[in-house]
């Protein structure tokens, strides 16, 4: 169990991701999490009114199983296999977060200031969640996929648009972390 609860070396995780991507390519499947939103909307029959959702969602049932598996796997990982004591964050980062009112890990994987129950009692945090959710939804649709779809699937298929999207994701993340997040907190 100790092997499962501690952080794996990047080469092991990378190798496992590569194996999965090779298997998907072999079977002619394309991985992407945000495409499941389109499948879920197509399942409702809204495709009769909105042409974008008029497509064969049944051909993507396997990808819906990936979402369910990710949710179950996440629950199992957090409740049975996690050991947050091995989360190592640079002390300078902890100081910078503390200056913004965001607590350090202290045995947790996520800070309560951003992911705790108290965020639902703060109008400011609710606005941040709503605006952030809209921007993520619009951004993933505008970019033709989400970070996992472009960074894992698109890059493994050597797609130039995915490389451009991943570069944009990194630039956006750096801008958010260094300039916008300090303004919000």
C-alpha cells in the first residue's frame, strides 16, 4: 500500500500515460474529457434544436465511461490511497500564499481558502467560481478541447494546434498565478 499512496516518479506515470495513448490510437479512439459535455448534451435530444449537439453520441460511450472511472478513481484515491504528508511545496510559495490569505497544505492536498465549504458563504468566492467556470467552459470550447485533451491526446498525435493550445495554457497559467491571483486575494 505504501507504494500506491506515495508520489510516483514522473517516468512511471509518463510511461503509463503513453501506453494508454498508444492503445487508444491502436483502436482508433481519441481521448478528451471536455468532449463528454457535448455527448451529455446530445443525449438529452437538444440536437433537434441546436445543430452543434446533433451527432452520434453513442459512438462516444466509451469516453463517458472514462469520466465515470475518473470520478470513482478520484474518490478512491482521496479517501483510501492518499497521503498528503508527502506533498512538498516550496517554502517561498507557502509564504506567498499566506500573504494572500491562502493556507498551506498542512497535511491536506488543497487549501481550504479555495476549496473548503466556507467558499459558498462568500459572495466574492461565488463570483470567482462562476466567472472562472464560464471562462473555462468557453475557453475549452474555443480551443477545441481542454488541457488534458490537447496536452495528452493532441500532443501524442503530434498535432500542431494542440502544441499551440498547450503553450497558451502555460502562458495563461503563469499570468493567472503571478498577476491575477494576487489581485483577487
